[in-house]
C-alpha cells in the first residue's frame, strides 16, 4: 500500500465532503438567521482546511533526506497535526465569540431564527454525511497509522454529535418558539475547543518523543534474543523520525570467549533484522558475560540480592567482574517513579562494596526507555 497516496486520496474525499457541507449549512444558517448553523458551517470549513494541510504535510514529510536534514522530513506529520489543532481551537473560539454576540442581540431585540422544513432536512442530512466522513477518516488513519487523519476523523465525529445538538435547537426554535441558539453555539464552541486541545496534546507528545508501543518493543526483543549467540538484550532505545522511520541502539549479552569475527556476525544479523523487519537503523553494543565460574556466579547472586531491596530498580544486567583490575561492573534500570535515582545507585554501590571488599564497584544508571519491568 502506498501510504502517501492513501492519505492524499482520503483527504481529498474529506475536502469535497466538507465543501458541500459548508455550502449547505451556510445557506441554511444565513437564510434562517441561525448563528449555531453558521458556526457549524465555519467548523466544516476548518475541516476542509485541515485536510488540505494534511495533504501538504504528507507531501513534505516524504521528501528524501539531505545534508541539512539527514534523518529526513518525517516529523513534519506531527507539525501538521499541531496546525490542524490550531485551526480547531480557532474555530471553537470563534463559535463562542459569535454565540455570545447572538445572545446579546436576542436580549436586545428579541430576534428569533426562522426555519423551514427543508432547513431541518438539510441539517439532518449533513449530520449523516459528517458521521460517515468521521468514521471513514478514523478507519483510514488507524489502518495507515496517520495521526493527522485520525485527528481529522475524531474532529468529524465530534462535529456530528454537535450538529445533532444544533438540529435539536432548530426544532425547539421552530416548534416551541424558545431561543436556545446562542447557548447551543457556546456548547458547540466548548466541545470544539476540547477536541482541539486533545489533538494538540497528542501531537506535541509525539514531537517531544513517546515510548514505543509495548507489543512492538516485546516483538523486537523476542526476535533479537532468538538470534544464535545472543544471551539477552537490554537498553533498547528507539528514536522516531516520522512514520515507520526509526534510529535506535541496543546492548546484547554474549559469551566473553567469542572472537571479533563471531561478534561482528551477530551484530550484522541484528542490524539486518532491524532494518528489514522494523525499518530501523540499529547500533549494537556488547556486554561480555562472564558468569562461568562459581565465584562470578556467587558475586552476581549477591548483587542481585542487594538490588532486590530497592523497589524502583527494574532490572540488573551487563555484569562483569575483572579479577585482574579488581572491578565489578553492572547496569541497573531504574523506574521513572524514583525521585532520587542517584541516591539509589549510591546505596547499591555501598552494599556491593561491603559484600566484596577490595573491589571497585562501577554501576551504570540506565533509564527505563523500553519497558524493562
């Protein structure tokens, strides 16, 4: 599947659908003097703009890497989502502003919107169309992993609910002669603002950098651990540079008696796996494991017991004892819940030193980038 073509095709369909909705709702709104329907039309116009921005953003995100941006332009998709969120927020603010003006005008002049049956039918039809657009965008966004399409779909789903509220206001005004237009407009505006804030929050979170999906991480570790010669994989770090474009690093444990040629063969197999299956450029670091004699096994067990006393330590790995230099090396992964990880590390060092007099203890602090618990 050509992801770029699918996004563009979906967005074009959204633009066409929203343009029709804008025309219908604007006509009905102005004819009936309904601020709620006019604001609904404005919101549909911003949806059409959102789809246009999605197309432009997708085209730019697929530009090839160059000297200035060696990691490519994939993150432009996240910027696209923030622009869409800004449009949604603007539409919400305008809806509230115009609705307040309408309420003031109603109290000053007593003006009431006037509706014909055809107006109600058009608004009802628009609800069905908008619901269909929303469901279509969300499904396509999920299928091709497009945050921008998913955001547009979520916004459209909100629109269909809010348009239903507008329809209720239309019916109440026509048959009960009760003014609720401005209040419904404010309600619509608040929901639009809420939707915009959620889209903005998600887009900014992706730009800052989120932890990868748990199942994705588990799958990577499982595949690497199945490679012959790998005794464990740790410290998986992945950086995302757009849809399905990652650069990462990982440490693997190997037996300390392997030669350079054997180690390189393992490293190349991992790099090939990560590039072909996960579209990730992976750097591989090495931990030489030397738990081969009784002493090293006993030392590792005592370290494990000392570390187990600390609830925020999620994992211990990279153990190596050098008898010539009298040093003990190992890494600890500490939860982000630990407010003072350095104090935890110092306590571990003191405990291990007390159990192994004459040895220097070197502990590497690893953050929990990839679900070590």
